[in-house]
């Protein structure tokens, strides 16, 4: 009895991305025919994956006013028009890029508190607010805020009208101007330090807070 043979037939004009196998038994027990059905490249699952991808942490956390370009590599949702609106941005994670590029390059203004998690450039201002720079953050900007708590890298001058705190992982390449400066062991500071007097506005606010604590 001759050995079993297998024949494979591929449908023409097809780009095979997934194979679906069907077997047909002929009158001869040893003969089997395998047919591969092609699945188009633009399948539904491929289109859906465009909206599902790993996202990176927001570059800033907090409420702020921003003026400048916003490069987006991800997903936008919401509404934006001439009368105002709101947008939600989900950025893709960056893979294989050793050179960091600013995600925000412009002017950032805020009132209360803002935390920087990514790479920003330009100018960061707040009369009374608190700016927190995380360990992995990079700030290529001039900082003029009430309180600056820095744990990452800052390339620029820092003005803290109340105080400036440098954490263990902080790297400052610029000058610091503040009435109060705290530097923890491990921080790197390359620049000049200028100790200033606390402003009248900040002094009156601190006195009011102390009085409130006395009455409690």
C-alpha cells in the first residue's frame, strides 16, 4: 500500500495573517487536503488595537493654564472650539528613545499645586502655589513659584518666594533665590544662591495661618 501523501492548496491573491484549517477526507484514506483561508490585513481586531495601547503618566498633575504647542502621540477625546472646551489626552509610551524631548514647551501658570512627572520646558509661574518636581522629571525652564519641592532635574533658575526644598535626587543647574533653602544629602546644586527677604504678602498670610492655629 503506497505511503500517505498530503496536498496543500492556498487560495490565490491572499495575504495569510491567520490560518483556518479544514480537512476533507476523500475516498482514499491516506489523502488529505488542507485549505488555508486568508484574513484581510485591515481586520476589525487590528482597527480596535489603535485605541488600546500602553499609556504613560501625565506630564503634569494639577490645574494649570498652559500656552504653547502640545505634541500628541496617542488618543484625543473631548471637545475644543473657539468658545472653550475640554480635551482628554492619552499619550503612548516612548520606546527606544534615549534622548528626552519636552512634552510641553511654553508658559505654565497655576494657583494651588502642580506636580511635574515628565519633561517640560519654557516657564513655570505661580504667585502662591507649590510646584513639585518628581524624581524622573526634567524641567528646562525658569521657575517662579511660592514653594518649590524639587526631586528631579531642573535646568534653569529657581525663585521660591516662601522656600525651596531640594530632595536627595535633585539636580539643579541654575541659580536659586529664596528666603529659605533646604538641601538634603545627595542633592546636586550647581549655581549661585541668593537669600532674600520674605514678601509682605507671604508674611501676612503666614501670620494669619499662625493666628488660626492659636485659636484652634
